[in-house]
C-alpha cells in the first residue's frame, strides 16, 4: 500500500519560504541537500511524518507560474479560530474562515493562506475526516 510522504513545490527565495513555513505551520528543516543547479529542503514538524519538499533552482530570478492546475496543500489544526488569529497577528493575511456544507451539515470549517510564492494552503479545523 502506498504512503504519502511529501509534496514538492518550487520556490524562488529559500529563506523567505523557510520563514513563512516556520512561522505559519511550525515546519522546520529536516534535511537540506545541495546539488549542481538546485537544492532540496525537506520541512517537517512532530505532528506528522508528511513533509513539504522545497526545490530551489539555482540562478532562477523570475517567479514561477503556478498555472491553473495547482490546487492546494492542506493542514489541520486543533483550534481554527486561534490559528487564524495567530496568523493574522504575524501579518500573514489569512483569508476569512468559511464553512463547507454537505447534505445540510458542516463538512469542514477552514480558511486559506498563501505562501510567498503564491501557493495556497488550506487550514482546516481538525476533526471528522480531517485528522
């Protein structure tokens, strides 16, 4: 059986991305691997074995075009309102909290935030299928 282990995104400015993911989600560098032409940085925290892999292509000066195919990463938190307040206080500009209904019941309570490269991250209230 397959096990999800990481999601890779390309970032323009390594330090700016590291600062965002550390502040926003408590993700720290688990490993940094330098290669000719690019660097891979794996981010994780004690909550999950799943990692975010940042790819930094050396010499890149233009922001990446995300296109219309990219969706989002998702994280779950114990207190959505507290997390929204914390991120707002850090000046990270999360969007308003929303409720997603299915068959007359709340399926999810969430908000979105964007990282410095424009990647969307969905922050969900932990519970139900969103553990």
